C-alpha cells in the first residue's frame, strides 16, 4: 500500500478470510511468503503457488489434469520492469512431463525433454536443489549460491546454443540439430531435405521427408535356382546417440515391454527410445525438435527401410554384429569350437562365426571352488551351511550340481537355457552394448 496516496499497489486477493484480525503474513526460510489463519493454522495463500520469474528449491511447477490450472513462471517485461513479459514456463505433456518455455500463449520456444523422476532428459548438465530464473529474453538460467561472493551466480542457461531453440531445423521435422557441425541441421538417416535449394541456403523451415517408404509387412521374393521363396522383410532401426528425444512421445505403461517389437508392430511408428526411469517411448507422428549432445541424453532408434540398412556406412564398425533386421534368408550360427566335440578342424560354413577353442568350456574356473578359497585366503575362513536358510541352502546346492551345457546346441535343447540366452541378448540390445551392422555374404 502506498501510505501517502492510500492506494493498494498489490494484494493476495484472498476473499475467504473469517476475520482480518486473525491473519498474519510470514516469510518462511524457504522463501515462501504465506498468509495464515492464526486461529486454525490454515494457509490461506502462499507465494509458491503464484510465482513470478524465479523457481526456488521447495517450489513446484504443476498442472492439474482436471481443472487445467497450472502453476507456472512468467518473465519480466525487461530486466528493470517487473510487469508480465512475453515468456512463461509451464509443465506439459503430462503422460511424460516436460517443461516448456512459451513465447506468448502458444508458441513453443524451448523444451526440457521428458522427466524421468531425477532429471529432464534434454538438460544433461541439470543439477538439483538450485535456483532457476526466467529471463526477460526467454532463457531459463540456473544459479548457485557463491559463498565467497555472497551472491547468486549463474551456472548455466537452458538455451546455450542455436539448437536449444525449439524446432531450429524447420520445426525439426525428421532432422537433428548439432551445434558442433556445420551446417548445424542434418536430415535423419533415411530422410532427405524437402526443399534442397532452401536447405543448401541453410533455410531449414521445410524440414526433411523420407527417402524410401518403410517396408512394414511387405515381402521380398528371392529366387533360389528354380525355386521361388517368399521371405518377410522387416524394417530396421539406426541408433542416434546422445540425443534430446523428439517432442510428442507416446508412453508404454509397462517398463518390461519390448520397445522395438512394439514399434515394428505399428507401421506408423517412426522411432522409439528407452529410459529406465520412464520405460518405452514411441513416436508415431513427425519427429520434432531433436538435438544432439556431446554427452548425456538418450539413445534414439529411428525406423528405416531395409534398403537403407543395406547401404554401407563408413562410420560402422566392422567388428559389430547386426541383429536389428534380416536382409536375406541366411542362417547365422554361433558355433562353439571344442576338442571334445571335434569341430576345431572343420571348415566353417558360410556366415558361421566360430568361437576360439577352449578345453574347459562349460566348466567353472578353479578360483570359484572352496578349496581355492581356503588355499589362497589371507585369513582363516569357515564356510558353514547349517546356519543358513533352507532356500539359500537349496540355491547353493543347485550351483554345485547344475549341469552346464558345453555347446550352443546343448543349450538350445533346454527351455531354461534358451530363455536365459534370449534375456541376455535383449539386455545387450537394450543397453547398447554392441554397435550393429549388416551381415554380408
């Protein structure tokens, strides 16, 4: 209130107060200004639910699915004018929440990438428990308290390169933006510029389009001598590492679901990604606002037709193994060469990988035996089984008596070993342990 003019400059605008004499305002140590009913202890109003341009540690940016009400940040008009500016920050895409900076009411200016419960995937440098402020120019800046200077110092900005602006590569349709390359915008593998002339002038507004349609359920006829064999051709995927995944992700509720299978099973699926905190993310529309990072981010798998995978990529490692798609009806066999089954002198079949010989294949190493432990321990050890639970005792007995297959052929005869091998292969694929390439004759 301006006491000289008896004019109210600002008010909490709370109308459900029983008596003005029973209320008090208090600034908490968190920075939250609260209006409280002293009689009941009820908080009638708090500044954390009506933020301006600053986000503190204990604040919450939220959105109500039912009412549509949002708690959001709003920028100042200028660095010196605290009236409402052109930019705001709100939480969107509530199935997989993301933070957006908006210019005006509806134009996206920047987005954070999906929230995985710990960080936003599109902010690799993000740290917790700091302060954020939305600048008048539309950038979200992160600050830390500098004890030596006794002031807040800026740590990083959300938009720190051209690629940080939403849809820099022509709304980012099927293109990725990498600030380390020149030009910064590149069509995804399997896509070409919609307008080559504009693209060469670094006008990326029209984006990219698919070069060859995906195969989905199409068939490829292969002539083998006089016979004709019909073989289903699957589309494949190329991996884009360290990315801010596209906008409009679709979430699969089961984190154990096979993301690749789900995407292949839907002809409209353009890409998929997996994050342990989120689960499967699929994209069936345009791939918008993809950004490449030097580190962090997520692996994004782009769907491409098999013909695209047949092209030799000079960046592909020759020691890699492709299990993403089947280009031709050839048999791929991992054969164990072992003297005990006399395979080491046999000529390998075409497209057969032979593992190096090992006489003790399938046999546990001596270092796992109790005798080895007793002989090599620096301190006396006594291993007793009478004090452990029945379940643990049964498990230890199983380890000592388990029949371990000596070859892949033996392992394939038992359902539990086939399941174990499939589980391991899926884990290797999901974790990106191997680079995948095409298997040629």
